[in-house]
C-alpha cells in the first residue's frame, strides 16, 4: 500500500472547500454540481471451503470466514501481500503526483523493471517472518498468487506494465462479510486484482459477499495531464485549493483511503480517490454504514492510514504533521486523539513510495496487542504507556515498497459484531 501524499489542477478548488466542511451524518447529495460551483468464527478450519468450483453457496452460512467491522477486534484471519516480482511502475502523470521529486529519476530509469533485487530479497524475508509471527499469535495467514508483473499490457485507453500484490489494503476492503474490490487509480495497478481472485473465489464459495466496484477505463480524461507539481510547496498550495491529479471523469478509489469503525467509515479525497468513488461507496454501503469525508493538511494525500489510524473504540492516531481538519468532531464525541512521536527511520533509507510516517501504520491484533516496527522504539513506548503490548517486527526493507503493517495486510476475519462507536 503506497504511503505517499500529493495533488490536480483545474477548476475544482471548490470541491474540497465544500467537502472538507461535511459533518458526520450529513447527506451527500448534489455533489457533482456543488463541487464545480465553489473475519471463520473460531478458526474452525485452515483449509479452504470444500465447495464445488461450479456452485455458489447461498444463503450465507454462519461459519462464513469473512467478517470484519473495524480495525481492532481480535484478528483471526488475514491476507498478507507479496514482495515477489515487484516492479517499478512506469513514470506516468499519476505516479509523478504521488511520489517525491528526489525519486523521479529512479522511476524514469527503472519504470517497468524490477525493484532492486537485493532489496526485494530482504523485503521478501521480512514479510515471511511477519507471517510466521502472525501465525504464532494464532492468526490464519493467506497469501495472494505470485504473478509476473513485468508483462506489458494494453487496453483501448493506455499501455502499462504491472507493479505488485504487496499491499492488499489498497485493493480490498472488508465490510462485514463483504469483500469489496477497489477500482484503483494507477494504470500500473489495473490488473492487480488477478493476484487475489483465487482467494476471493474461495471466500465466496464459503458464503462471503463479493463486490467489484466499477472498473475505470483509466483514459487520459481521468487524470490532469498538466498537473503542476515541482516542489512540496506547490503541492501544499494545490492541496489547500482541493486540486488533485485524478479528475471526476469516472469513479475511482483505493481501499486504503477508507478506515473502519463499525457503522462509521471514514474516507479522504486523495490523489487516487475521487468524489465519484466516494459517492459510489456511500450509496453501496447505505443504509447500514455511514461514510464520512475527512481531510488533512497534507501536500500529498494518498491512503489514510499513515495519517489517521483508528486503533480502538474511540481511540485514534492522528499524524501531527498532517492534522485532521475535522478533529473537533471526534473530540466532541468523546474520542481520544493521540499524536504519535516523530518516526526514527533514517533519512538515507529509500522510501520510494511512502513517507516516514509508516511508523504509525500499525496492525492491531486486538485492543491490547499491536504489531509495530521493531526499529521504532518511540512509538513502542507510546503504545506501552497506553497499556497495549507491542509485537515487534522488522519490515524496514518492505517499507520501501510503500507500506507498513496495515498496508501489507487485509484483515478477513475479526471476532466481533457490528456496533456504532459514534452515536
């Protein structure tokens, strides 16, 4: 899951001005016009369902392996991504808008090729150890299929090579017993869903719901081809104006721009998630779930969980460098807002698609256990002061590919029920 932050030119500066002020529960209507005007219940089995490949099971059985409503109920089953065969995405306009200037030469030189082999080898080993630790903690671990991402492909609208299946959080969102495949916004990730299809079919055959959001064409019209970025200062100005590299040509979103808290799901408009995508999710999940738009002082918005990570009922990590514009709504509702310490990752460590704030991109195993980077001693102490035990794992090389523990995983089953934490 990419942890970068950035933004589009055009006439949509009023979009953010309108949506940033949205209050929780406010009806999201007339959005197009206004935007342009101003978890297996107990691990009963680690084997896949013995359903016939040609038969769909219905109704949903009580032991459906997919059930997750939030980010902190006891974790029982999870998908962990793969670093194998990861390729550098071609240096297209949407990639440029979501990466840091110091790495643009890297993308221009290596786009379509493998990430550095030795670095990948270390990342693969780190994620394997992470999987082993999760298993020792009693969690069932599933993995996507390995795929050759260097293969070139062509649609009627664009050509590209692939990237990876490292960040299941980017493409899959589990809401209750439903798996939602996100449409994504990078051309290099157009066929990323293929790595997860075998797993999702198995879950479907065991009774899970399976929804694929409308697949975007990713035609040129989806992107501002003249998106003006050359410095962080430019990006701050664009962010303040609500300008992004993705347009409202068609719905698009990455699942990682959503974060769940029972009946309330929070989302940001970002470089990869547009208002059409948010509106699609609002309509799809209504009336059982309420989708709320939040925003941040972020020059490179892309994926919410290294900026705003909900770690318990009424407990949220809020990035001090990227404060939430709607934070008072949480405080007034009685939530505890915690500002994590400055990350300790050194400046010379490559972060091709992410920021240092992956330190707060943690995975809760339950309310009292968290998987955290073994190198980030400051945030470990913060959790321990909160009475939360830390499970320390080193994924420093895996971080370079664009994600922390939350990014590298998609929780399939957590032992809990649907509740409201915001009433």
